[in-house]
């Protein structure tokens, strides 16, 4: 059985932000050619935010279900979950082009879109400042808005680096160990390791990923939670079924024995801001750093 078969749709949406699925490779930036941007379908939280920040939101005719910011995007037709797009839903809005984050799909839908001769631009995903710059510039090139994209990329990068520099002022021996919790299933915590959006945002905010010794996301046994020894636990707001309440998490036998459990040190943040790695990432860095270290 597929290991995600029992997860709810809302949890799968959360997982899409976390970058836990396999992905199709995007084209290199050099291969990107401008497309007809008159009727764009935007797929992926950061992709949609970038398009709107480039001043091209009026060209977007539909978006995926994870793209709920800005408010104008949330009012547009929803063509489905980012990794389970329906070709009929996408084609029903008569798009001139589809701009999608790396990993969107499934492949069967992409094949149908290709056969329908709808240009598809795949934007590379990543979890650091340079990755966001690449996203912005790639989208700008695809939508023939390179000058605006260069300006936006420079502004966003400077803001992130300033937020990161402030976070880095925390002394090395004061850095907090943070456990990112996606869900609890059958009493086991699913946590974030290396090469994940959660790991990336923790590094930018001057924290230590308490489970940074494995790749991707995995369920932890009690021994692993105790070994992680987190000072704080980070979660998404409204992560969907499987997302524990405060009482459930603090009542977990292993969590209760950690510094985070004893201090009831739980931090909840908007998942799209926290893990989207787009124009609002500096905001997420500052909010997370403040939650961990104060002013």
C-alpha cells in the first residue's frame, strides 16, 4: 500500500508544502522561454505569490488549492490539489499557460496538458534564499517580466538576509533545538529532517533542527524523540487531521520528558508563510526567531 494512502487530503496539502514527495525535474533557467501570459493557471503557493508580486495577478485565471494568498488569488477558481490536478479542471479555464512548482502533477495530468499543447513552465523548488531568487527570476523570464523579477528578487533576498542576520546574532550556545511536527499517527510523531522546508526555515531563524540527522520526513519512536531533546516544538496552524492539539502533544509520553514538553514550548505558525519559501519568507524568519528568542 502507498505509504500516504491513509492520509487525508488536508494532510496531503500540508505535505506538499513540506516537499516530502518525489518530483519531476524542472527545466533549467536557460531553457525557459516566454509564454503567452494572458490566461495563467498558477500552481504552488510560492509561484502564485510571486506572480501577484510581479504585478501580473490580473493574468491569473485559476490556481491550485494551496494558493490562498493573496486574498485576490483565493477568490479565483480552484483547479485542485497541487499534486493531484485534474486535467479537465485545468483545461476548463482555457489557459494560455500553466506555471507550476516543481513536483506538481500527477504525470498523467501533465501528459494530457502536453497533448493539449498548453505550455507548462515548471519552477524549481528549494529551501534557501538563492532558491527563492531562482523561483522569482525563472517566473519573470517565463512571463516576460525579467526587469520586475530582478527588482523583486533583489528586494526579497535583501529582506531575507537581513532577517537571517538578525537571527544569527543569537550566541551559538543559546541556539534552541526545535522539533518540527507534521502529525501524530498511531502515537508516532512525523518529524522533519534535512533537505526539507522545515529544516530550511529553522536554519534561517537561527535554530537547530532537533531531527536533522535524517533525510526528509519520518515517524519517530519514543527513543528518537528523547534523543532529539527539543527545547521547542514547531507546528503548522490548521494542519488538518493528524495535527495534534496542544494537550495531545504535551501528553505524549516521550514529548513530556523533553525540555519542550516540560516548558510547554509550542509554536504554531501559518504553514504557507512558514514553509512556502516565497516572498513572505523574511516575515516567517522574523516571526519564528521572535517566538524562539524574544525581541
